[in-house]
């Protein structure tokens, strides 16, 4: 079986930026991640053996010389992190993969700095194996190309709408993601980059990404009081990167809880926010109102919208907020997996840190993940109803 993951850089940039922050700030922290498929009625347990083989093959993946040189050009990464990554190897013993009554069960457990790189490649593996087993690419390739051309023609009508490709975690396949990015790069000047570090290197475009939910979730176990976890997470991130990676995620414990913690100091220092759940128009208006309340001109800040977007939805949001606040988009599944088959809605989320339960709430209750009792404790801590 050909390995699907052939490079450490076959991941999203925020995994590398978070890995460096964990290595510097919490080198002894341990975590546990779990896999979840949100597609109703879809059972993926039959993939377990082949996933296990793919994960086993990852132990041979290491940083190539040209990849090391490329990462050295990213000024926010440090020399000691390069040295760490140069020696880094995936450890398959940290991943448990089972077929439980037809359901796919995946658990990842170990040091946070080591296991953090498993999420994105594992999700890509599950996707590629699933679609290889359940669809015939040759019969749907033409439809995928036609849909991509329609998207390109539509987005070219809005020359100031900027976007990045965010599709690694739920792509149809590695080859298809590379194809769609090549077409976008060739035909859409509005494309500013991709979250996939390897493809950014290969195409000479910008790698895009800062921080994900797990950074905030794990801080629930890294502070004395739950209610200070989010603010501590933001301050530690700022301590690590200054203004280099200034787009902060806003919905781990809901946007209303975020805005209570996003005070004048933080709002000034971070260049903007990323939206990943809930109504985007409601969210955008709340962010604009908050900046104005703090005496900050919203036009000097940005929102990156990234919640399950397609091109028409991005255009709708763009029209609503252009001229009011900086706007850009991270578009994933609707680019990297739109070939007439139903995409998988799969995630891998952290559920424990240092042996303690941690959770994500989200502005979409269906996206909440974690122990039910802990979810209620965090809701109470952050005043979430």
C-alpha cells in the first residue's frame, strides 16, 4: 500500500505553530485525542486495518533537507524548534485504531508536543481510504473539474475577495487537493495561500494558519481556575509569537465568552479573529461592535471566516462586511472534496490534558466535544447558557 503521508509538512500550518508553542511553554504536558465521525449512519470501522498500516508507515517520515530550508524561511519558527523537528519521528504506538461494531475508534495519547502532529494527516488518511473504497474517481473526475471551473469563474467576478485553501483534513485525496490548488493558483489572483505547508512550499505560495481549538481547550487543565483558561491561552500565545501570528480563534467557549476576555490590550495586539462556528453575520457584527466599544477602528482589524464555507456563502459574507472590517476566507471541503460524493464530516479533538478532562463548546452546540460534566462546568465558568 502506497503511503498517503510522505512528508511531515503534509499538515496544516497551525499544527507546526502550536507544536513550537507547546514545546516552549508546556514541554511536559500530556494529552489524549479522540476521533469522531459526524455523518449520520456512516460507519468507518472497515477502514481500521488499512489506517493502521498507513500510520505504521508514518514512522519512516522525516524532515527532508529542502523542507528544513523552507521552514527556515518562516521567521516565526525558531532554531531550537527546527532542531526538534529535524529529529522528530511519528510514534505509531501512540495511536490506537479499532473497529468496534462497525464504528471506527481512534485514540491518540502521549506527550502533547509529539502527538499534536497526528490530527491532520490521520484525517487525510481516513478520507482517502474511504473514498478509494467507496467511489470511482474516474467516473466523477469530470464532474469535479466542472464544479471547480464554475467556482473559479464565480470568484473571479470579485477581484478583491481574498481567500486561502483550507482543505487538507477533509480532502478527497492528496492528488485531488494538489490539482485543485494548482488550478486555483493559476486562475485566481485572489488566492493568498493554503493551510497545507507542503503544498505551500511546492507552489511557492504562503502557508496560512495560526492557532486551533486545542490550544484553548488544553488550557482548561493548565490553569488553577477554568474561567481564566481562555485569557491565559491568548496571553501565552502572544508571549510566544508577538504579532507574527495575530489571527486568534474566537469560538472555543463561544464568541460571547471570548469577547469578555478579549480586552483592550489583546484586541490591540491581535490583528483579528477567526470565525469557525455559528452565524457568520451575527458574529461579524459582534466583533465590529466590540472593537468600536474599545475605541478601535474595525477597519484596522480583520476577520477570517472559515466555517464550512462555499464560494456563494463567502461572497454573501464579503458583501456584508467589505468596507466595515478587513475580511478574508478559509475555504476547505467545498474546494478539496466537491466531486458529487458526500464528504465526510470527521474530526479529531483533544479530550484530556495532563489526565484532566478538557472540552470545546463552540457557537454551534452540535460541534461541542468532551465529557458532559466537564462541558457543564465550563459553561458555568464562562456564563454560557
